[in-house]
C-alpha cells in the first residue's frame, strides 16, 4: 500500500517536472516564433508601402495588414512601433491611398470602439495608434480618455494629444490641466511645442485658468514663443511668488535680451526662491550686463541664492569668471569670497587664474 | 518512553507535511500573483513613453547615493555606468566610507575631483563627513569622504544628508545600472504620486558582457554556484517581490537598488545603522509611518529597471552574506512585532509579516529538523525508506517546480538570457538547486538564527570583487 502511494507520488513529481520543463521550453520557443512573426509583419508593412510612387503601393497587402491590426493586439503593437520609428505613415501623395486602405480594412472604425474597450491596455494602445496615424478627428476621440480611471491610459491620452500637434489638442490638454486630471508637470511637458503657444497665450488671459497660470507660464517658456515675453514680464512684476518663480524660469528659457531689466529687478525680490530663479534665468540669457547684478547677489542672505549667483557667473563665461576671480580675493563678504572661490574651483586650471589685467578692469 | 517518542516523531512528521503543503500553497499563490503582475506590466509597455520622462525638464530629479567602502576595483566603472544613465536631471553622490584602499584616489584620477563645500540639506546622525569633492569632468558627481561608520546604513544616511533632489536612489558600489533604469523608476512616482518607495530587479552580472559601464549582453557564467544564485534571484524578485507588490505588502526594497521619496526617509530618521537588514527595516518603518497616518501610499516593486551586481563566487563569502540576511530578517521581525497580526497595518501586518515569520524565519529550522527526524524515523524503523525517499522527492520536486516557475515568468516577460546555452545552464541550476545547495543554505540559516539568538557578533565580511572588465565580469572559481 505504502509502496503504491510512493510510486504514485514519484510519478506525480516526475510528471510535474516534465510538464514544467516542457512549459518553460515551449514558452521560449513560442516567444521566439512570435518575435519572428512580428519582424516579418513589420517588414511586410514597409514592403507593401514601397518607396516609389502611388501605383507601386501594394494595396491588397496593405489592407490585409491593416485588417490584422484592427483585430490582433500583436499586430497593433507592430504598427505602433513602426509609427513610433517614423517609418509610417507615408507622406505626400502616398498618404491618401494609405488612409483609404486603413479605412477599407476597418482599422479606422475599430479605433473608436477600442477606445471604449473595458481593457485599459486596449484603450491606451488605441489612442496612441489614432494619434500616430494622424487621422482626422483623433482629438475628439481621445478627449474622453484624458479623464480615464486608469493612470496609464490618462498618460497615453496626454501623449497622444501631444502627438496630434494641433490647437484643438492643446485646448484639451489645457482643460486637463485646469481640471486636475493629470499632474501639472505631465501636461505642461506635453505642451512644449509651437503648436501650443497660441492656446497657451489665450488661456493665460482667461479667468477660468487663473489657478494654473504659473503652469501656463512654465509651458510658454518651453514653447520658446517670443510673444509670451510681455505677459511673462507682467507676471514677474505683479504676480504672486509661485507666478514670479515660473515667470523667471520661462523668461530664462525664452532667452530674450529684452527680459534683462525685468530679471535684474527680480534679483532684489523679497523671495529667495525668486532671486535664485532670476539668477539662473540671467545665466540663460548670457548677457554680459548681468555680471554686476549677479556679483551683488554673492553676499545674499540665503546660501542657495549665493550658490545660484556663483553658478550663473560661471555660466556667463569669460566676463563672469573674471568677476568671480576678483570676488574670490577682494569681496568684503567672507561667504561671497568662499562661493566665488568654489565656483572658480570647478573651472579647469587655465580658466581659473584670470589674467591680472581683467581683474584690474573689474576692480 | 519509546511510545511517546514514536508518537512525537510521527506527529512531527505530520506537522512537516502540513507545513510543506502550506509553503507550497504560498509559493503557488505568489507565482500566480507575480505572473499576473508581470503580464500586466509587459502588456502596458507600449503605453509608456520613457523617452519623454528621460528628457523632460519637468521630470522629478533624482539623487543617486552610492556608499563605497574599499571598492577600488569597481567604483570607477560603477560611477561611469550611473553617469551614463539616460535621464535629464540627476546627481551621483558617492560616499567614501573611510576606505583604506585607493577608492578615493581612483575617483580623483578618473573624474578630476576638486574640494568643494556642500551644505547638508537634512539633519541625520552619521559619522562626520570630513571632505566633499566635485568633479571637473562631470558636475553631476559629488564625492563625500566620511569617517568609517562600520555599516552601509551610516554611509547612505550621510549621502542622504547631502542629496538635494526629492527622490533618492540607493545603489551599491558594485552595481551597474541599465541605461534606461531611471526613467522607468521615476515614471512610477510620476504616474502614481502616492508612491513612497520602489524596488527594481537586481540581476547577477557575472559572465555578462559589459561595455561602457552597461551590461550589453546578459550571459550566465560556467560556475554552478553563481548560476544557482541567478535562479535564486529570479525566484526572489520575479516571483516573490512581484507577488508581494501585487498584494501591496512589499517588505524588502533591496538596498542595492531602491528608490525612495527623500523627505519620507528623512522623516523616519533614515536607515538604521544598527540593523543587519537596514533596507527591510527602512521599508517596514515606512509602512508603519504611512499606515499610522492613514495616508494612501504605495511601496512596490517593478521588474523592468535592472541593476546588475556581482555575486559571490566562493562559498565562504556567500555564507557570510546569507548569514547576515537571515539575522537581518530576524531583527526586522523582532522590531516590527508590534505590527504583526494587527488589522491596522493591512496586508503588511496580517499577511506579509506572519508569512515571513512562519516560512522565512522558522522555515529553515523546520526543514533541517525534518531531515533529521525523518532520518531518525527510518533508522528506528518507524518509517520505511521508500516513504522517506518519496517525501524527500516531493519536497525536491516542488522546489524545482517553483524555480521553473520563476524561469517561466522570465521567459514570458523579459527573456534576458537569449542564448540557449545560458538558458540551459539556468534550467540545470534550477534542477540541481534542491539537491544539496538548498540543504546547505537551510543549515547556514539555522546557524545564523542560533548566532542571532545568542547575540554573537556578526562581521559585515568583505566581498571578493573581480571588477567589471570591459568585456565581461569574470566569475572566479
């Protein structure tokens, strides 16, 4: 009886091991096959599109591939990776037949349905595909998903809207920022293109966006649009502390010489954070006129402002380094001397020993 | 007398069977949870835009703290690997913990260090920092030299005092980070702001190809001991921690690779320098802090960002390391006894801590006693050899099955070891692990438990390092 039980147990154990070994090996083989299929499919897309004129495009093959993408997640992943790499969609006259093939294969119809799927991954993938394919009306289709309960889908929707590069997409992102659907930083980093500048400028003037104005300023800085400068200067002069900090950062990013005066004035701001940001922004401007105001900040009461001022002087290059060399020995304040010496210490040997004539000039 | 002993032995044998069944059930649940978690993670891969996170000026900056004690053979390569990370805003703070070798000289030569005054940003008790240096070749590098504190925790705390960014990543000096590990970690904090701490997978670099401070091809070495550890790591990370992460009850965020919110760690006083398992201790205290405050939080694990480390290739070093781990576990269970079985601490108090006590702390003792008692039973004729062999066989079969489960998860999700030869070695190691190594490890843990109960001193021990050579990490026999 005991021997029988033992035999059964032994057979069971061996069977379990054999089954698991087969499972692990099988998984490896299946994965290998799936990878091979995937690379074949991607090659088929590029082959079907070809490089030549429209008549050379293999429409039947395109439709078959699009049909697969409408139904199978693996095919969608392949299409998405091709779109991300820039191999698709085709440009110019070849785009129209390409879109027609997608429509006939049912892929265009499948995307809105996928956006309503119960599976988060399907929804997320659909918004990215929709945006990357550059199909009309993508923004409206993606909009509801900006408030999706799944954080990954919300992030994908934000990314998709940024891919759309349209004013409509910018307004939807601004709405998400205002309504708090996403962390402000995540929306702002998506609004960094020139396409977002006009909606941002308009939103800055609207009362409904008052709460998120500092973030709008931040985004405007990222767009690099010079039209933002006067608004940002006004914000720096009259806004609250958070507004002034963001305005300084944005003006630094815009790097317009005309911001110099406003930023120099901000070096005397009662808030140490604003002073530190203004110093950094002046470094971004790269204007030699900043040397004097920055030197005056080397004995600021806050140590990090002194550090930012020293860093800014270093970033200004030759004139800043000469001033630092002078301050390291001649500045009446001990902290200022230390900061200057430390900043100089980070420069290579040659630059550190500023020439005597320059020092004399600064003195 | 004999009858009583007979009854006791039989009762104990039955207890061991029940215990083994319970452990198998736990492992099975963890495998299922780990599989689900990783499948979900892999499926969502295409939704994640790591490039934007890596390049955005608005991504959360990270301070990478690297404690280093006598790490001259690996420190330069390790720092290079960290500085090459694909991420916009980070600093590397190397804490030279009173090294007696050329650690500081190597860094000075390789990175042009110059003295630099840095103001501490937080108040934590550590041994004094005697000097700080900045690099002329890369301003993101800060090197602190401090008096030796005798433990890793003191060095990390010193780095934490000087770190300036809101997230800090603690990594060992003998580790290499995957180039895109930072954006993957930071993303979790950005998408789920309630995240307090997060662990990534630590993989073994022995035998792998290393170029420019990064592992370019994962390979397994020829040494069986290292391959056994690779399988162990895969099981611990891909099955164990992922499963616990799914339950929201991660107890260990590896000290070799874990990212934390700086202000929370400072609030609880940083790492405990008196602990053998300072990483687990920190995580348990973080759980307690968040639960006591009733604040929503997440301490999790993600299996994608990879950190590569050099595994011990000699039994002596491995034994010392594992003894330390076991004593650390016992210590953490003791210090967190107030949380155990209390509903207020959720899955941590009700599931994770009791599990670790019943199966991780006491498990080796039951296993070793089981071997002894079963052998005794056979010798006394109370058990037929066939039944004993069957019993042992089932234990081994299930052990192998769980290691295979880990390999299955690896194959499903990442398939890092592309070569069939490497895969074959892992399959072999998974098979052999339970025939000798597991029993040796159980003995080591029992010894460590004994030493801990009698409060015998434990030295940290020195790891013999081969270093990361450009081609590969050679594995010493």
